[in-house]
C-alpha cells in the first residue's frame, strides 16, 4: 500500500474511481428508464424521469472523458514510475513488472473505446426529436458499467501490487532482443503488417468517405466494421515500422518509447488519431443499427455524415504521422534502408 504515496499512482486511481462512479450514476438512471419509462404517459413521474435522462447523459459523457484521460494517465504513470524502478527505461518495464500491468492497460483501452462509442450514441440521442433511442442507450450504458468496474479492479491490482524495489526488464532487453533473435522477423511480419495496415486504413477511409456522401445503415455499418478491422493493423504498423524509423534502430519496436520527448511524443497524436477514427466509425455504425424510429432515422443521416468525415480526417492524420519518420530517415540517410 506504500505505492499510494506515489502522486501518479494516487492520481490514476482517483481518475479510475471517478470514472466508475460517474458510469454507475448514469447506469442508475438507465435502470430507472428500463423499468419505468413510458413515453405514452405524461405523468409527473414520467416528466421527472425524462429530465433525469438528460442528467444521466451528462454523467456518462463526463465519465467517457475521464476514462479516456485515464488511458493516457496509465501510460504517463507507468512512464513516471520507470524512473523509480531499476531496469525500467520506459513504461514497458513498469507494466511488465507484474502480471496485472498489461491486463490493466488492455482493460482501460477497451473500456475507453466502449465509452467513446457509447458517447456517440448519446450525441445522436441529443439530436433526436423524440425518445426513440432512450431505451437502447440505457441498455448500452448498463453494458459498459461491468467493464468499467473490472478495469478499475485490474488497475488497482496492478498499482497496489507493483514492487518499486524490484529490478524490471526494459523494452531493449525483451522486445529488441526478441526481434533480433527471430530470423526474418523484420522482413516478414513487419512488411505484411505495414501492407495490411496501409490497405485497411485506405479502405476504411475510402468507404467512410463514400458512406458519408449518402449515409445508409448498411454502408455506415461497413465503414464501422472496416475501422475496427484496421485498428490492430494500424497499431501493429506503428510499432513495427514507425517506432524503428523514429529511433533509427531496426529492432526498437516499443510503442511506449514513441510517447517520449526524444521523438517529439509522436505516439500520443498517432495512437490518439487511431482511437478517434475507430470511435467515430464504430459509433456511427452502431447508431445506424439502433436508429429505428422515424425521429432517430431523420437525425441519423446528418450525424453519420459528420462522424464519418471526422473518421476520414483522423485516418489522414494517422497516415501523415506514420509516414513522417520514414521520410525523415530516408532524408537523413540519403535514401538508405533501415532494415537489412
């Protein structure tokens, strides 16, 4: 429990607790909606519940912001703690110091993605002139809450069980060594991942742009599915291609080092743009599935158009940030190749 004296640990746990409490407060309203909401009755209780729905929407939106901030803070906390853990040169060593590190990071990222998509549903619901989406949004809110609780539990386990006196392994010991020890690794999975990511991102952006011109539920759903498909490939390309070129070392495949000032912290806007592209694409797709009432369908077209165009811009930012280190290395090396 001595870890609670570390400011970054305390701040990260506080942010996680705030997010959970806000989600729970939003879920309480959602539970009441599922039990008592009936738009056909203009009773005093019904009118009061409709006002609570608006308040619950605010709680969930704020919780989403805090959850996404918690994801950033997880990386920052691990990076700051690397200065206290011997052998940990970046966040990788801290997260790898116990069995809960990467599990908590994955849970935080997953809940942030779910919360981001949920926030898109609330944004569409705010545009609908009616109550068509009240129940679907309430169900979606209740679905997110258990994951938020699990995320907070995993994060608490990781941070409270972290031994700051232990000797950790840095990314150069494990990731770089594993890369160097696997013959053909750089020319095999790296090339395939980069090609796959390029195709997936271009296809996702292209379909999103096409769907935004005349949004319909099937085309928007396809755009959202492609965004989800491109997510792991884009992250993989960032790790296997962008990181080595940023550090001018073919075996340096650590995503957390991209968050360091040595490379202008390019990882934050790069991973952030990937995250936003997926949230906007998947949010628009889920909105198309749930927009069944006449008022919801009327609001869906403009909503989907706006979100899909944002997705296209986000993928464009991903492309620029991914290409920049490669172009820079080509210039400083006189056109040489980083990989043998």
